């Protein structure tokens, strides 16, 4: 007679002999995937740093040196150094000691803290919208919102700028709806695509205000005009503009006085606001739809209240202070002028971003390596797929705390390296 326990044991045992001798060599496939990146010169190496609180852009670099080496950070998206601001740090310390480290749950189950509620009200007010909704990052806000919106709107067609960020592309792909890609900032092409589709179909135009790798700005008002003409909704990613533009840091939509014309404004809390997280702001019903249907919002632990407290302090500060914004704009203008005067191929867009074109992944990495090893300058090379192949570049983000002396040292270093590597000068 078979005992109950041996039956139970048999139920949890499997015959583990391979069913087919042509087994996949998983390890080889993974190694080849990495080898391909090395061969193209775009294998990513993360440098290991610690920022020095209160002394940004100074930091310490750990990798490849004997002990920490002092460096200057030139590629942080903490554009205004708000991640080091005394008000932000004090708010985070206070929250940590008041309520502890984590939120303890999803927004629906235990993780809806008073900090989250306050921050959503603050962000809705920043953009003049009825409501806002927090996500764990800007990436998640884009992916979750775009995928959900199009699912709630059967037959929806999304019109997407060709340079939209990977998170928007992922959201549009996951929406599973029809999509049309318009040439970057090309109104005529967008209109051509809108006009070619069924006038009765639901439509959504998804675009960014500041394109962070080019440093250029979308014609937001004109895109709103097209949206009105073709009865389309608008979705604007202001990730590189919130905190940075507009009298209260409401982004390009505030600067251009068009926030009320946009259906949804999306932003990050991890760049100019200096902490972490993402959000959308829109009318109450749309926010309620995303809150109620988006898996990326629903099924995840909410942001730590400590982070949210820091963001609250940052958003409130930047609503009333323009000192950081003005300092940052001045620094960007000075650096662009210095690089351009030195004959370096700087892209002189109208924004705070200072890209220098290299056009080759191996050379971009080489320049970055020399800058770090010989000059203590940290700038990450930007390669495909972040930018199209052949447009690899260095992307400098000077902040209010980068001094003119630092800019001069950087410019001199680049001139020396450009000569050493026999690189292309500005046209
Ligand atoms: C245009 C754009 N949208 C969204 C994101 C994602 O934001 P986050 O870093 O908060 O996930 C980024 C990040 O680099 C971005 O550049």
C-alpha cells in the first residue's frame, strides 16, 4: 500500500532528464549579446561615484583609481542641484524621523500617505490642472498612462514624435493601438498624418517639450492648434522642463502660457526637482481613469514618504524662487559660448542642455575616458539607442554651481583632446 506521504512526495518530483539533446546554450547566447555591444563600441560602463553634499558639482569617483578621486560632474540631470538643497534635505530628514522609511504598500493598500496627497495637490496646482497622480518614476508615468489611455479609448490612434523617449514608445507599444510617427517637431508632417485618418477616430498626440538629447523645444502652441483642428487629445512630456521653465517651474507649457490647452502634462521628480518619482497632471476624470486602470500605478508599492517629502519641499521652493533657474540658464549660455568660440561642435539650441557632437561611439567613449582619467571631468558618452547611430555625443548639463573657471578648464581640456584625437571641429 502506498502511504500518503510517499504520494505527496511523488507529486512534487519531476523527471529532470532533458527531453532533447539539442539544448540551447543559454550562456553562449547571453555572452554573444554582450559581445555585440562591445563590437559596436557601445557597451555601457557605469562609473562609481559619490556626490559631496553641499558641494555639487564636486564628487568622488571610486572605479579604476587608488581610492576616491575628486571629480567634477558635468552630466547630472539634477539640473538645479535641488537634490542637495538644505530645504529638501531637512524635509526628508524630518519625514524619516516622523514616519519611517517606506510607505508600506500600494496606494490602494496602506501606501497612500498624507505626503502623497499633498504632493499631488501641489503638482496639480503647478500646472493649473484639477488633479495629479504620482508614479514611481517618469518612465513608469509615461508607460502606464499612454498604454492605459489608448486601451480606454477603443480605436485610438497615437501620433508620436520620432524622437520621443523610450518610455513613451514603450507605452504606445503596450497600448497595442494604431500609431503614426511624425518627423521631429514637423508640424506639416503631423498635420498630413492627422488629416489622412478617419475624422471620427479618437486621436492622441504624444510629444515632449524639451528634447533632452538635442536641446531643442517643441512648438507646443502650434501642436495644440492642430489638436483642436483634428479633435485630438494632447500628451506632453515635460520631464526636462519642469522646475526649469516658467515663472513657477511649470515647464515650457507655463512659459508659453498653454498649460490649459494640453490634456495631460507629464513630469519627473528626479531631474530638476532633484529627488525621484514621476507624475501626470490632467482633469479629474482622466486622472481617475489612470488611477483606476493603469497596472503600472496600481500594482506597485508607492514612493517612500521620505522621497515625497523631499519633492514637496523642492516643488514648493521652485514655485517661488527663480534664482536656481536663472543661474542655470546663465551657466548654459556661458558654456555654449565658450565651446563655440573654441571651435568645438556644440549644438546651440535654445535650452539648458549643451550637447557636443562626436558622431562615433568609440570616439565618444574615448573622449569621456580621457576627461575622467586625466582631467577629473565626468561626462558620460551618449550612444545608440539613446540617440540615433552616427550622432553619438557628449551631453553637458552645467548648473548654477558650475563656475566660469570650471567651464574654462573644461573647454581647454576638450580643445586639447580634440587636437590629440584629430576630431572634427565645428563646421
Ligand atoms: C523625455 C524623458 N521622459 C521620461 C523620462 C523618464 O523619467 P525618469 O528618469 O523619472 O524615469 C526621461 C528620463 O531620462 C526622459 O528623458
